[in-house]
């Protein structure tokens, strides 16, 4: 785990009700989400009707049953107006802007990912698994399943038994067959709409390897049942806590901090986060800090990368760190940011330092 002491590293997941989730690392929140349980959420799958082609966007507008038309990237001529196709939401609708969807469908399980649009039956192993013997063993397990579609074995598969992997794959295969059945029904009725809606809490939890959680807490028996049924191998880490769960874990303090533009660092320095339509700007200020400029910048870098995850900031992020005279210090700061970025499921890119001395981060919303 980059920039973390692995011996002392502790990741927790805290769930309130059926829609509120927070993930912490060593007590600091890195993810907070409230799901509205809308069927138009990221990763959900729909029967879509092709409505019109927008050449300037290199995309089709499609009807997925929402009042806002979704956008499907594809070359002109790939579909006929009025045709139906299966799509998956990549970016959920925001304000008046409809969802972005793809026809490249992925079903994600605990140990496997089914790439249903790739019909070659190929087996892919997570790039995070480096050991050649383990990669070979997992490839053999994947091939033994004889998948009709391409299959990815996730990082979590490294510690799973062949039976656990096979069960996970079989579950995804069943889900896909059910989706195809529902799709035929919707096409026959000429009605666009949802084909599969996953559990948003489970989806958020799976952004990190299951084995990385030291504890998964929930405050309702129903959610505990869902977690234990979905993750039987983690039963000993799933705990029921009473309604005061968020107060006990100081989550309400995290929720309040998300509303502010100014973030205070332990040293006395601070960050100011300004979001605009085009980009996000983060300014680093020494304020009352007694640390050196280099120390403040490195402290700020860690907090910036945490805030990007916590607030799920996407797009272009411009960071105005405190000026440092030495080139090797500036390069070390960029390297540190790239190291911190490795634990972010959104995999942000950090091109480097601009001609104005600013650091640019490009991140997809997760």
C-alpha cells in the first residue's frame, strides 16, 4: 500500500441503513456516499432505444427510460434509429445532463469480472498480481470454467479457492443470462428500461479488495444479512453495531467537513478547494504552520489525494503548492502524489508540473 505503514494500516467500512456508507483508512475517511437507490446509477444495465445521432459528439442519444436521454459513444452507422441495444451506465446523470452509457458490458463479482461483450473466452489476470506462478495458476482456473465471454480474475482471486472463484463466475453467468431474458421481453414490448440494478452499497465496498478490510460494520439486521450472504469469506469481520454507529465512528463530523471549502491540516496549514464547471482548483497555504515549505507540501499532498476520493472529485484538478526552489524537491512531490494515487480506485493521472509551477491531476469520478 503506497505511502502507508502496512503493519499499522487499517481499513474499515461503516454502513448506516441501506444507503449510507463510509470507508476509512487509519481513521481518516476516504469515501463517503449516500445512495438515492435510483435505478439510474453507475454500472446498472438497461435496454436502450436508439433515438438520434449527434455527429458533433460522435455519439447516439438513447432512451433508457429516464426523462434525460443518455449518451452512447459510437460511430455513425453502428446502429439504426429505433433499434434496441444493451447498455451500462458509465457516468450517472447529473442535473440536466443525461447519463453516459457504454455497450461494453462488465459484470463485477468478488473474484471475477465478466466482459460479456468480448466473446473470445480469453482469461485476464489482474495486473496487481505479479507472481508468475500465481498468474499461471489463476489462468488455469479461469480456463477450467470455459467461459463464453472474456473473464478477468481480480486481485482478490489470489487468496480464493478454485471453488470460490467458480461460484463467483457462475453467479455472474446466471445474472447475464437473466439480463438477456429480460432484454428480450423489453424488446418484444418495445419498452426501454432497467435490466439489472446492483446493490450500491456492495458496489462501493468492492472498490477496494475485500481482504483489505479489518472490519465491516452495519446497523441493520437486513444489511448484515446481505453482507454475510454476499461475502461469506468475511463473516468474521462483519459486525452489527447499534443505531449510534455513525456517532461512535465520528462520521457526522466527516459529513460536516465535506460542506466546507477550507480544510485544516494538522500542522496548521490549510487547503482551499474551489470547484468550477471546468475544473477544480486546490490552493495550499502555510498559514500558521511552523513546518518547512517542503514538509507542508508533502502533508498537503496526502490530504489532497484523500479529499479527491472523499469528495469524489473528477475531471481536471489544478494544485497550487507552495513554491520550492530545488528541482529535486518538486520532482519528489510529484513522485509522492503518484505513489498516493495508486490506492485510489479511480486511478488518477498526474502528468507533472506545468510551466506555471502548478501540478495537474486528472481523475475520473468513481
